[in-house]
């Protein structure tokens, strides 16, 4: 239960700290990345509290995480150049990548605890 709560609290804290101007949108976009757990539907059993998700589920593998790093980092270039007052597409893509990386980090905690 704490694990699930962290999936809501950590993105909220990150959005409130780093993206204060857009904190609501940044939070919602990061929360939406929890859809990545749809890959659990491919596993049998679908939920196993003793299983480490990282490296097991297709969207929780090293290759997927590398893509999430790119989604998080590449938009930073465009965000730095942007003079828009509103959150841009680059912001959205960045938050998707960031949300996915936070998700993987929190799932990874289950693998070491
Ligand atoms: Zn997960």
C-alpha cells in the first residue's frame, strides 16, 4: 500500500518542487504514466508481491528505461530555448519521461527491500 501511495506522492512532490508554475499539469502527466503497468497483464500471475518488476515486465526492462531517459532528457534542450508562457509539448514529453523514470525507481525499490 505504501508503494502505491509513493506512486502518487513522489510525482506530486517533484512537480510541486521543480515545475511550480505548471505543478497540476506536471503531476497529472506523471500520474498518467502509471499506465505503463498495463504490461503486468501479460504476466502470470498478473500481480505477485514477491516479484521484481524491473527486468521482468516488457515496459520495465533496461531498453525501455533507456527510452524513458531519452524522453526525459531530450526535451530539456527545447524547454531551455522555449520562451512560451504555457507548458509546451516538450514539457509534456519531458514529464512523461520523468514520470516513467520515477515509476521505475519506485518499482526498483521493491527489488532491493
Ligand atoms: Zn511498474
